[in-house]
């Protein structure tokens, strides 16, 4: 199987422009999503903004309505960027969110429980405003922490180990960024997509850290997840649909397709398509760290997620 890589880098941008795009992202996280200043949406989002959800696209009014509902459900919600990657007119952000569910919103009743987790968002920015968005976070982990679906219960504060300060991307030549993109593509194509699990040892650093939605793990955790997914989708194929690189960081959106053979899922026996996102750091030609959101259980219909921003 040949891996098709579609780059979402339609234009080149000067370092000052990239810094400006990152500043827009920080303001959205800190002033709108955390601070609740939703009047800023008219300044930081374009009027024709589109949020590309998993199942449908929504406009700015619908997007901001869902954001307000999350703030109602979690009045003390804090969303902080941990890693920002920018190239061309695109910014990708790994973010950490925490809050206490003392209100109701987006179909979630007030449980009084505290939640914590990570997500990834891609924004296309033009003229200092966000024009397009792609986002992923684990709604399954959220509902489990709230006790609304079976699974792991409340987590200890700080278990997701938020970074103390935003990770710097550093600098790298165009050739190095190209090699980093190729490495990330190979990881997705040959390990997850083709099931060559033994390659994890060659492509990942020995001290590799996987920063999951609600906690950290190592290479074995990533291998176990790949094995589990391929058992459920034996004919799995993977393709990258968005890719940007800055310094030693690569951010991707990818699509996984396969036929579900698992039992107990509404999607059993059906041809399905799933979306995942990841940000990876590369050192010495190997993956050193990874932040990823790919909740196949949720996307296969194993739970009914609350209505809201998807």
C-alpha cells in the first residue's frame, strides 16, 4: 500500500506571521474558552468560519453556542495550549482542559465531578482570524470521568500531567522537516495501517512518552492500542489528510478506514471511517513524544455522546 500525504500548507508564512497566528490561538483558549469572553469571537473568527466536525460542518454561531454550553457545564473550565505547531496558514494545538461539572450544558447534567484531559485542534488562520477548524477530544473519557457511562471513574487532579509551560517547536531546515513528515507518515502507514507492530522498536525512541488524553504511557501502550484496533478492523488502512511541521514537531490529521468485525458494536460488520489527530516530536530520527486523540470506541458508536462541539 502506498501512503498518500496531502499537505495542508497552501501558503508560506514569515516567522512573524506564524507568531501572530499562534497568538490568535492562545487568545481563543485563554480569553474565550477559559475566560468566557464570547464577544471576542467576532474579532478572532472570520464571519464565514467553518468547524469541520466528524459528522458535519457547523458555522460560527453553532460553534460558539456549543462553547457557551461547555462553559455552563464547567463554569471553572480552564483550557491551556501545551504544544503549538505552525506552518503556512495553519496552527495545530495540543491543549489541556480541566474543570468541575457544577452546571448543565451540551446534554450533560451537573454531577459535581471534576474532569481533566487533552485534545487537539487545527485552525486555518487568515488575516488574523480563524477561518476553519478541525478538533478532537475524547468524549468517552469525559463521560467516564463524570460517571455517565461505564468505565474508569474520576481521576486524580494532574493525572494528565499538563506541561508547566508551552512546548517550543525550535527550528529545523526544510529538509529536516520533510524527513520528520516522512517518519510520521511511515509510523501511521506501516505500524497502525499495515500492522507491522515490530517496527515500533525501530521507529520510536526507547524513552518514548505517549501523552494520552488522561495520562502518559510508553511504547507498549501504543503497541497494545494498535493491536486492539487491528483486531477490530483487520483490513485497516490509514491516510494522512492534514500535515504541518515546525522545528522537530509534526502535527497530522489522519483517516482510518476498515470493516468492523468486533461484536458488541453498532458498527459490527460495517465499513467505517474514523478520524484521528496526533502531534509527534522527533529526535535522532525516532519519535520521542506523542500527543494523540483517536477514540475508536467512541467513533464506532459504543456510546451516545452529548450533543455539542464535535
